[in-house]
């Protein structure tokens, strides 16, 4: 790292640091996750299979315990190394964003503890909703809230009361969308990893370097988890789930980063550039659309919308005969495709038209899957 202090271009310095924090997080999580597996087997801390779950055999679900400590440790280590080498730009960047970062880290800490308690002893969903709302309020106190919808439904600048309400709703919605999409190996971590990669690149291009480091740090911790989650052998005790600890923590990080994107671009973006709202929320389109459809389906059938079932998009793809890993790759690939297409198309059509087109495509895909499942069931 000695050469970093001599770099003349700040963007190169931050790009190198983003790569370094990714490597440190990946290596740290790669060391920590096997230790969590060891403790889980010694203490019999497993996610037991049942009629709703897909996995076979006992699998620890405490992988998310590694997420927050590894990200915080890696960022702090990088900050310390930069200070040691006499390069204070990172500290300056953190100080300039201290209000947002401190409240954001507090909200992540709270959800981390709640998720851990839920994985170990179980917590009622009402209590989790209250905590998520409190975390949304903390984010607002940190200065991150939706003050502009950038043309969605022809809405631009909003009064504070409306922006605060929408922000709390968005925080609760995104956290639960990530939590509920975590149904098969690699799906939640794959979708979140893709989102973190997009966010990291966007923040580097927008000169919001501290948030780029957070995005790449989170991506770094997701990579070794993805390996153990997807390729780990349950029979040999090498497989692990992220649990609520991981999904709540990652969901909160996505909320913070997406809200920052909405605020870090000037209001009068030039024609021909992607819409800011699309940049912020396109990477989350699959889990968000899926949770809306599932909730509406449960309400229409007179069921509690907050109780789990097997009606998510990955369940439907499994029902038509696709293998679990193929389903994961398909959904993550579709998410990347949707994100790229939305970002490109937002330069020439309105964000409202784009959203309506996405919704129509999503409805058409789900109708096709439902009909295909019905035909298969009739044959059986």
C-alpha cells in the first residue's frame, strides 16, 4: 500500500482501496465462516428441514453472524492503514458523512442483534416490524431520506413529512423483501451481491467513495458465504445459511446505499443520463416485485400475509421442474438483465413508463408459470 500515498488521482486511490477492502472482507469471512460452522455443530444450532423448506438434512443458519463484524473490521482496518501511511483522505471522507454513517451503523447493529436473536430463539414478526420502523427513523435522523422521486408518477421534490413516511415504508419493504427471497441456496446472496457490485461502481463514478467502500466490503463478505451456501456439502458439515441475521443486515445496508444514491446526484440531471431512481432501485426489482405479489396472493386467499408459504418465484420455478441451482442462476441473471435494461432505457423513456413495463412483464411471467404448473398438476 506504500505507493497509494503518492497517487495523484483521488479516484485511483479510492478504487484501489475498494479492491483492498473487498479482498480483506473476502479473506476474513473465509476464515470466520468455518469457525461459525464448527460452533454451530458443537452447540446443535441448525435450521431443521420441514414441509416448507427445500433443504435436506441439518444445516447451520448462522452465516449472517459474520457479515457485520467483518465489514466493520475491514473498513476500520483500511482506515487505520491509511492513517498509518499518512494518507488522511479516508478519514476526511468518513467525517464528512459522519451523521449518516453513525446512524446507519446503529441501525445495522440493532438489526444484527435482532436477527441473531431470531435465529437462536425466534422473535414474533410484529416485534421485528417495530424494530425495522425504528431503524427507518434512525436513517432519517442521519439525513438519508427520500426527498425526490425523480419523476416517478410525475413526482419530484416532496415535503419532509411525505419523504419521511415513504422512507420508513421503503426501509421496511426492502428489508422484508430480502428476508423473504432467501429461500434457496445462493439466491439472496447472489441478488444482493449483484446489487452491491452495481452500487459500488455507481458510487465510484459519483465520487461518493466511502459508500463505494461499504458496497465493495459487503460484496466481499457475500462471496465466501455464497461459496459455502451453494457449493458446501451438508453431509460434511460445510454448508451454511445466512439466516435472519444475514438477511436483515444486508437488507439494511441495501436501504442505506439506495437512499444515498437518490441523494448524491444533482436534481437537474442532464438529458441522456440514467434516471437516479432507476439507478437506486433497479438492482432490487426482483425481490421487491416478488414480495408484493406474494403478499397480494396471501391476502386474496384469506391468509396472513406475514406467514411463510411456498408461493415465491423460486418455488414456482422449482415446481415446473427446474433444479435448485438452475433456478438461482436464472433469477440472478434476470435481475442483472432487468437492471441493465432499466438503466439504459431510463435515458430515453420516463421512469413511470419503465416501472409499468416492468410490472407488466413480471405479471406475464408469473401468469405463464402458474398455467404451466397447473398443466403439470393436471397430468399428475
